[in-house]
C-alpha cells in the first residue's frame, strides 16, 4: 500500500542554521510529491511539488527538495532557517486521485 | 494558482445541532472535492471524496449519516455535520481537483474550518 513516512516527529534548529526534513514514500510508480507547511490554526500552504523532470525542486520561502528514486525519498531543505519557519511540515504523495499525507514534522526554531 | 475557499472559517455550536461547511473553487471547475479532518497535532485524515453530481465515497470508519456531503455543482461542495457532539470538534479542510479521470491531478486546499461543539 502507498504510504508516506516522516521519521521525525519534531526537530529543533537554531535560527540561521540549515534544515533538512526527511520524507520517504512507498509507491510503485513515479510519484507526485509535495511538501506543505501549516502554521497553528491555519490551512495548508504548498511549499513545492515534484511531478517530473529535474529532481531538485525549488519552492517558496527559500525551500528546496530533492527527489531520490533510489532511496524513495523527497527530503526538504533550507540553508538558513528563520524564526518564522517554525510550523508543521507535511510531506505528501499523489496516488490515483488521492493525496496521502505523512504524519508531519513539527519544526521548532530557537534563537 | 487555483483558489479554494471555505466558509465559515470557524464555528461554535451547541451539542445536538447541525453545522454546514461550504467549500468553493473560485477560479476553476472542481470535478472532485475531498474532505479532510485534522485532530490537534495530527495529520490530515481523508474523510470522503465527492464527485459533482454523484454520491460521496466515504473512507472506512467515517459515518456517512453523520457527515453528509453534497457536491451539487462544479464549484461547490458542502459538509454537514449532523447532530454534532463535542467529539466532532476538529479542523475540517477541503480540497478540490480539476480535470477528470482516475489519474492524479493536483489538489488545491482550502484554509480550513475550525468546528467547536459545546
């Protein structure tokens, strides 16, 4: 069955430090992959998506993600985290006509 | 990009009453709309999928008589929580998909509706 795994429930990084959030998926075909961010009490905001082509995808707010088929991974990165990046991050995969979400990773940013 | 709205953004109601939440695609025709429920500090759980003009398909464990979904037009779907109880309090998010068929088309998410049942 298709699934999305985000191994880290929460991560704490210092402001200005680099960030990598992990995401692994289980899907037989080439997946459609997404990263969303959700601030407390808010809806989802799409950070970036991968459908095909270049495996390094640039998104909004300085985020990027790399699709690695051999590792079934789609990790999200940012070179320098800002305090405003503190939020919940969801990795998701498009399967059939549904979107399957990972459990999410809560990012804390310390001064 | 495509815009999806939800109304209301939050609602408080008494136990036993029914609440209707609207989901609209503002600038595209949504052949399929999805309803999700999100508990605090948890991920989104798909409740049901609705196609315009047909009955919704509910995920396992979701009570179809409690969560009534109507997708009467290509731009509007409604979720009615009937006889709401405190355990129905949650964050409800809709999404909409254009195009057709069974292949994946990107979904666009609404801002969510916070339901609190007293």
